[in-house]
C-alpha cells in the first residue's frame, strides 16, 4: 500500500506535465487568433507562420513516447472541437482575407497531411516498440543455465537382475516370466512336492481365497520354479530358460530374511545334458558376475525336484577365501570359513518329467535357483536385506 500511494501521485504529476507541454505548444502557435490580429497581411508571412507551426508539431511528436502521451498529442492536434488544426481552420482559413485565403488553404492542406501521416507513424512506432519490449521480456535466454531435473535410475535389485540376465542370455538362455499368484499344483505338486511333504514347512506362504471361486485355492508363489513346469508343458526340448521375479514366504524379517524377495530360476533340458554341463554353466556365470579369481565348490544337499542335489559355494570375495579380514580378525562375511553359500541346484528328478510328459529316458537337464537380493548383498557388501525395500534415497543414490 505504501508503494502504491507514492507511485500514483508521481504518475499523475508526469501526466499533468505532459498535458501542460502540449497545451503550451497549442497556445504558442497562436492558432486561436485570426491572422489580422497576428499582423499577417502578406503570403510570405503566411508561409513563415505555418513553417513555425509545423516545427512545433514536430517537437510535440518527438515527445509522444508512449501510448498515453500519444493519445494526448493526437487529441491536441487533431481534436474536432479544440484541436490545433480545427482552430487554424476556424481562425486562420475562414477569417482570412480574400488575398490570403488561397495561400492559407494550401498551407493548411499540406500541414494536415503532414500531421496525420506523422501521428499514424508515431502510433505504429510506439506499438512496435511495445511489442519488441514484450518480446524481449518473454524471450528465452539460451545462454542461461537450464533447469536441472533429476534423472531416475534402476533400483539396485533391477540392476543386478539385468546383469544376471545378460550373462545367461549370452550363452543361449531365454527369459520367461509368470504369475505371482499360483495354484498349489504348479508351486508344489508338479515339482514333486506332494501335500504333507515336510519341505512345505520351509516354504510356507500366503494363501488367497478369491470371492469369485472360493473352492479353488491360490497362493503367492514361494519360488519362480512353477514357470519351469509351465514352460515345459508348452515347449518340447531343447529348453533353456531363466525365470526372474518376486517370491513370497512367511519369514520373519531380519537382516537376511524377508517375506518378499527376488529370485531367478534356471532350467536347461535336452538330450545328453550331464552334470559336467551344469558345472561349466554355473562356473561361467559365477566368474562373470564376481570376477575370474573366485573359486567354486559343490556340497551334497537335498531338493525334492532335483537328483542329485547340491549346494553351490563360492570363495569369500571379501577375504579372498582366507577366512581372515584385513585387520587380522575373523571375516564377518564368511565367519572364517572362507566360503559363502550361494544357491541350490541339481539335475532334474526324473519324476518331474512325468508331470510335463517328457520321456526321462531320452532327456535330462539341470535346474538352479538363486536369490537376486543375496547376490546384490554379496557383490556390493550390503549387510541388511531390508534396505532394498525401505526407499531411503541416501542408500539408493549410492547405485546410480
């Protein structure tokens, strides 16, 4: 309010000064007096009088620098009732003597043409200047730095999953995906895990009862292995696929467990596939992912859908398999063993082929399953699996 109260009188003062300026110009040119009162009796004196009036017009024209002053300038000279040209017509032309009327008419016509032309030219110049000012104000200055918007990136889990997919894709595997809501048949029975099998206790999951068909039990898959069955149902050998995706189990969350995590299953079925083929495939993957210096080993294990079954270990990448940390203490990652359990695998149990109508006497193959979250934790030295799901940007920004 303070700025408004001081600015308004100032603008009014400027406008009044301009109005007085144009009014004085109209008075000084003596257009309100007849020629006889001005002592004009000769044609050459008429020409001089109009020349002086024209000079005053040019001065006023130069002072009209914006729209408001131009309107006042136009009305001062072209106003129908009290404009300068109207006064010249009434006082000089109409009251001129017969000897001077012709000269006054010629000079007045020339002045009128000049005034109208310059008034219009001045209006055009003012409007053009306003447009240029507006254009300059709105012009985009390309020399200024642009607005930097943050660029998103893949989550670390997605990055590791892409690395794994690229490695297996390079040796002939395809990527398939399937539903996260599964039937117990594909999640258990077709994988040689019948009802009441003790392994189900370790794979307890979340069951769903949908209102449309409450008689059909559904569950959140505990592994991505169901897509192995679905793929073999649709495709005859040879089969080489990996199956990435989210899986669910009723685990209590802690540093190494979560009720939701990411897994990637692998399956290869063909004629004459041996355990040596399996060994070479897995070792190739591990050395591509962790580096050529890591060592590998197998330990006997048990899984219902593979026979024989093994646990696959790699030498600890944090202590180079020595079991001793850099400071001389026991390595906290491998607990001094020098080895880290990576995933389970094995040759496909012939009983599984019966569910997909493969002939176990003609085909053989291997399968494996690994946790993407665990691979990411090992490769990047992360101690807590829960940070993958907490959406803390301070953690995520470490892996652009």
